[in-house]
C-alpha cells in the first residue's frame, strides 16, 4: 500500500502530542464504555480498529490521531500520514478497515492501551467527532517446563526443580498433587531488562518412601504450560531364600542313597571275606594239632 510522505519535524511531533493530550483530557465523554482487547504474541501482526468509517473525500478534511498510553504513534492531517520513530517502518493505517492501524513484528514493548481520535471541521474549527480505545496485550509463550533432579538433601527426601524461561507476561508457578497445591521452596522470578522476557524456577522436597505424581504448572496471563513428574518408591527385595531347590535335594538324596547302598554292599563283602578267612584259618589250625592215640599211650605205659 502506498502511503503519503511522513513528516519528521520534532516541533510538529511535540505539538501533536500536546494537542492529543489536551483532547484526551477535555473530551472524556467520547470514550467507549468498554475497551476492546486484542491478544497477540511476539512477532505477530496486530490490527487495531478505530471503529470509524470515512470516505476518501472526507480524508482530506479530518485529523486522525493514534496514541499508545502517553506517547504518539501515528497522525494523519490533510491526508498525510506521520509515524513516530518507535513505530516507523512497521506501522501504517488501513483506511479500508475503519481507520485501523496495523503494527507489524510485534514487540513486548507494544503492550498498552491505544486510543484513536477523529476530528472534523465545524464552523471553521476542528472538533472531536469520535474517540475509542483498544487494549493490546502482547505475550511471549513459555516453553513446556523442565524438571530436574537435585539429589537428596536428607535421608528419604528428594529435591526436584521445575523451570522455564523466555515468556511474557509475568508468570506464576505452582506445584500440584491430586489437584492440591504444595509448599514449594526457592521460587524465583527474573526478567531480562533488554528483552523483557521472564524466567521462573521453583524447587520441591518430597518423601521418596511413597509414590507421587506432581504437576508443575506455570500460568502467564490467561495461558498456562505444565509438566508432570512421576515417582515410584523403591520395592525392597525379598529376604534371601536359603532353602535348596527340589532338584538339588533329590540329586543329593539319590547320591546319598546310592552311597549308602554301595557302602552296605561293600561292608557285606568285607564281612563275608572275613568270615571265610576266619574259617580257613580255623581249619588250618585244626590240621596242625597232632592226634593222640589212647591205645598207644597205654601200651607204652
């Protein structure tokens, strides 16, 4: 879209700002009862409507001002558009959409209330004919939190930490178990002065002798991200079974029985040998004894 040349005279910028502030103070009855809210994320495009239609012919006869909080954004006079330095090259007016302004490549610093005011000539002077405000909320989404193990500060107690960074607006972190909030420790929130992005972290101690399922919940604005941490208590090993397996008992019993039988057989054999040897020795002793004949003895006498 082609745009008229931009004015860059510092004096004019100052005059426009003073004029706009004066109009804001002296014409409160032109405000809408409700402020439209536009939600966007960083680097997206925002279209803020002035909610006022004019024809091309009327454009040369009106003055249009856009201001964010207490700073000028854009002004149109006699059909010529001027954009202030902070919004230059990324902000322009879309005359076909209710005098909307389009802001490209949104930044976190673009957060705020934008007010549009339209003046028309009546009886030789400009009078306010329309005023409306739009609230622009720019956010940066937080990534899913990460949970890390910080070890055991004491026996049966473990400490974990949940953290995430790079988001906006300011976050709130909570630990939940069974939908009940737990007492966290060492919760910190910091903001980078240049990017305005936040970092948040929090720690939690819990008893490792029980099962747990924790939820780390980070809320920012109307959005939230979360991470789940599950803990299973250690199962104590059963006491050692000193009894021998059945097959070992059977094998040992078999070996024992076989050994006993073999021992018995060997003992029987040895006993039989001993008996035979004894009988043989007794027979030999009997053979060595000289017989005494009674008749011979009597004859000799």
